[in-house]
């Protein structure tokens, strides 16, 4: 299929963060874009304001008739028995997964694919911003809403494209990057891969073999052992204290992280500054700097870009500072991500009480990682767990939030409904509150913030 021949694209699940970026790509090119999503959200409302037609009840009759100028794009998050998906797969339609479309878009471009079980969105967005600062003018498909771009799709004029390379459903195997990054290979999506070994072999190692001959792989130093047998690919490592691209002398000054970056030839770039919280984000910044340098950016671009980068919605996003209360919204949905968010809060607010609300995401993930979730949440001074967000899954017998709660040792933990959680968090008078999860907890965040703003007005603060 030639994407240039398309006049219309219909998306089943248009409101997903990855789907909406592809929808914006086509819309930007004058293609008629429409689609379905389950519920209206801030993102779908923005797409509608941009000129895309969206409906929220499954209506196969809304789908245009088959045509050589029409493409149907769907996300694997949509169940196979969903009426609109059944209609198009049974009909004479051109139907593709989002990952296939992304592969077609990027195939004839200089693709930078950023993969890993954690840090993809942040690193993809920092890389895009640094490359823009360097005048490399990439396009980008992001997995979050970047404050600096006010969206999740960036339209550039060069042949560079930066793509968040998603391991779910082996989506990233559709990409053929010139530069690839692998940030982490912690176990996840075991419903797809079966076990961790298969995830590394049929996921990340297979992805690395997709790199174009003469291309570059940038991989975190402690997982580089999995990628030593690549042919015709230059492998560089990155990390804190070790790696070819390496952060040294990390310190917090004036509420921001500062570090020195040592490059493979020994050159030292001193006193880089980032306002992103946590040492994990220093690592993400190092990986982004490595890509930008390999793509042609210079030292001044790293310094300027990192200092000016504002971050991504729901990635340790401070949504309220109100007197003695700080509320931070974070997408963390894996034990490693929970530990990173809690550690970042401790480092930035060392003398505050750190509380957290966690909404587990998916029954399968909760079943696989319940002990890890419990251990991570025990790092909080006080923990609240609310019901699992099921997303695409049917319930699994015996798997509820109680599974995590029962494994925790923290005496100040509570298992609450969403409503009970809202009532309790409204009463907080001090400390840091982390709102953690990848489900619809983000829809509760404005209500929690509004409660505190109303209280502040009531007391005249």
C-alpha cells in the first residue's frame, strides 16, 4: 500500500496515545480522518477540535464503504470480537495495526527507535527536543503529551523520525531503525511473551536485529550482554557511573539535577542541567544526548535543550503546589517505575511525608507483579490502593487489588474505592501525594486537585 494514495483513514480506538499520534500525522497531510473510541477524553475532544470526526458508540454503519483510497487502522487493545473490527475484517477493507502503519511511515526515513520497558516516552520526547534544538528538525511519534510540543505528534521537515518503539504485541518489530535505543528489558507483557527469556529473545533481541546495516544501538550498560552478537551494528552503552556515554558528578542544586556527561572518546561535557526529577531521568537524558550526538548535534545543543525541556504530562508531573501539599501525577504501572517515582519524591522532598495512591493496571500484570508492587509501595510513608483498571482484559479469578494489599508490610496502608480515596485525599493538610497508575486514575486527578483548590479558597490562602 502507498500511503500517499490515501484520501481517508478510519481509526478503531482513535483516542489511544499512540493511535492519536498517527491520526494527527494523516490529518496534518490533508487526509480525512475519523474514528471510534470508547469514551470522550480530553485527548479525543482535542482531536475533534482539530477537525477529526469521532463517535463513541460502536456503529459499523458509520464506517465508510471499502475503497482503495481508504485505510482502517486499529489497535490491539481493541477486543477481536468488537463489532466494528469484525465488520472491517469480514469486508473488503485494507486493515492494518497501528504498528504496521508506523513501520510504513518510517521505512523510508532515518528512523530513531527508542525501546525499553521503562522510560520510552520521556527519552523519546527529550531526544526529539534536543534534535529540534540542534536544528535537525525531526518528526516524532510520542507516547505522551509533551508540554513543549503541546501534543504527541511532531511534524518536522527533515528525513529524521523519532519513534517510541513499543514492545507490547511485538509492535516494534515493524520498525527498521538507523539508530535504536534499548533502555531496559525488565519483565512485562508476559501475557504476550510467556516468560522473561522469551521477551528478551523474541522481543528486544529481535528488535535489535531490525537495525539497518551500519546503524547504531545504544543500550543500558547492564543489559548490553544480550546484544554482543549483532553484526554490522555499532553498539554503545550508557549509564550512570559507567558506560560509553556516562553521567558523573550527579547533584541536586536549586531543585534541579546537574551532571557531567563523559562521551566514548573521553570528552567531558560539564554541568548539564535538567529539571526532570530522579536519577532514572538522568539516565534517560544521557541516552537522549547519545542519540543527538550521533545524529549530529553539538555540545551547546545538549546544554540548551536539557535546560529548557519542560517534560511530559503524567511523567512525575506536579499538578498542585498548595501551601504544604504537593500533588504529583505519574504514569508508573510497573514495580521499577513505582520505585523510581517514590525515590524521586524522596530526593526532591527529603523532609516531607510521601503518600501514594496506586491504581493497578491490568489483571494479568497485577497477577505477575503483585510481590513487586507490594515491595515498591512499602517504600511510601502511607499507601492507598484502589481497584484494578482492567483496560482490555476480562477478570482473572482471585486477582484484585487485595492481592497487592495483602503482600504489603506497610502498616499505614489502605484498600479503598475510588470514592473513598477522593474523600480521604481531600483531607490532606501536608506532604507529597503521588497519584500512580496507567489506567483512568488520570481522570480522578483534576477532582483531587479541585478539592484542594476549593479548600484553599475557603480558608483564604
